[in-house]
C-alpha cells in the first residue's frame, strides 16, 4: 500500500511539474503580431488593411445571408411539402419570372461584391508617388533591405532571426511573446509616409508578408515586383515568409519598426554612421587575431544556426570542425563554397556578405575548435574569387 501511495505521489509531482512548465510557457498577445487564441484578422494600421477587413466582413455577411436563405427555403420546402402530409408536386416546365430572378439577383450580388474588391486591388497596386522605396531581397533564410530612394537612401543591411531564439527553438524551450519573430536588424520606416516595397529573391521563391499592413508580395528570383503601405501608427509590426522556401522557412521572420519622423531621421543618421564604420577597405591586410575576432561574430549571426556554435553540424548539415575542405591548405575551395553554395542549395550562397566578412568567417573556421590551421584568408582573395 505504501508503494502505491509513493507512486501516486510521484505521479502527482510529475503532473504538477508539467502544469508548472505549461504556465511558465504561457504567452501574451504580441502588439503588431499574433494574438492569443486569435480568430480575427490583425488590427489594421493602414487604409489598405482596413479595406481588406471591410471586404472580409462584407462578403462573410453576404455569404452567410445567402446560406441561411437558401437552406432555409430548402428545409422549409422539405418539411412543409413532404409526402406524409399529402403534398402534391407542382407540374410545370418553365417560368420566365424565376429565370429572370435567379439570373438578375446573383448578378447584382456579384457586382456588389466585385466593385469594392476591384477598388481595393487597384489601390494596392498603385505604387506611384512613394516617399521611400526599399528593395527587399529574400535569401535562404533571411531578408536583405536596401533603401533605394528617399530619406535613408544608401542604407543596406541583412535581417536575420535572433540567435537566442534559434537556440531556444533547438532546445524546445520557447521564449517571450515574440518567439521566432525577433530579428537582429528590423526594417525601419517613418509613420504616415508611403513606403514602396520592391521584392525579389536570390535563390528560391519567398514571400514578404505583414498582416497588419495588409501586404503580401512574393519575392521571385529573376523578377522584380512591388507593393506599398502607409503605416498610420507608430509601433512594431511582425510577419513571416509566407512561401515555403526550404528547411529553415520557419526561421525567416519580418519585423518592421514604424517611428515618428524625428526618430526616423535620427535612426538614418545613426545607421549611416554605423555603415561608415563597418565599411572596410578590401585591400587592407588583417592580422590573424583581427580576422578571427571579426569572423566569430559573423559566424554567430549567420552560420551557427545550422553548423552549431561548436562547428559539429547536425543531421545532413556537415560539421566544420575537422572538415577536410576547411582544413585544406587551398582556401579557394572553401571560398567557392561560401560564395556559391553547395549541395543543391542545402548550403546557401553568401555573396551578400562583404569581402571582409567572408574572409573573416573563413579564417575563423580554419582556426576555431580543433582545426587550428593557422591559415589566414585576406579580403583581397575574396575580391579575386568574385571576379
């Protein structure tokens, strides 16, 4: 009997621990992102999103009324005119009134739905007179943002899932209300300005989507497509790649930060200073320690998600620790893999990184963990390999 009570106590403790874990994992609605038990569309912050929500409800009500009316008449007829009550079927071949009614009424309903929908679609495609134009490039698996026109012109950066969130996902321990939506570099735009988004992709089809803006535009390799939004509220807004783009598709979030005009101007100034500080002369000769220190940061931000922080890899992802290509005296082999990718896209190309960043991360892998080759790759070698 004591043994049974002991087992019951252990089971109770296990259940309590499970409940405690569940409570600890509880999350709240994320402003600008998904909500807990969400059944409605995102709260709109653009006129286009408001129009989409209006169309959604309008068509839902129209279809609901048609559903109730049609099935109401059908079931009424079945019950009222059933054979057990002695009902006799009518015998006629055609009715001009009925023919006109079931032609005209659906036509009017379709026109009533099509006119506002067409108006919204036309407005969605009007990308003229934009205050700011941003090129959005989809990569496996991150986003590249290039500010092409307007305040901030010349700014360029990559936006990647925050490393801590990827590590939490690998460990099966979700963190925060913005789990798998936090990025290292969010796209920043000013409030109440028309933002034109030009989309393309470097490898496979991606899709740039922000539900609160009412925006979803595919990014297709070799094609340039565009859309736009005008955010009317300051805040943080979230989305994700909405086109299945490979094994890391779930780790490709979008974060747009909408600032006041004053704060946006300050961000532009700070970002340009940051870019100027990072602009490296590709002809500069670096020391081993300098490249390793720089490469460690590049590796953590771009490579550790797949190859692991300790370089051991996982599953089909090859280990870099002890890799023959990494340890090879001919650095050109590894340079080509990083620049052009390998294994039919399983290892994506990283041409979007600067010459110094690529040289640094290759030098880091050649001298990290057990590799310790002492080999240095200079940025000038990357410049030559690109040609």
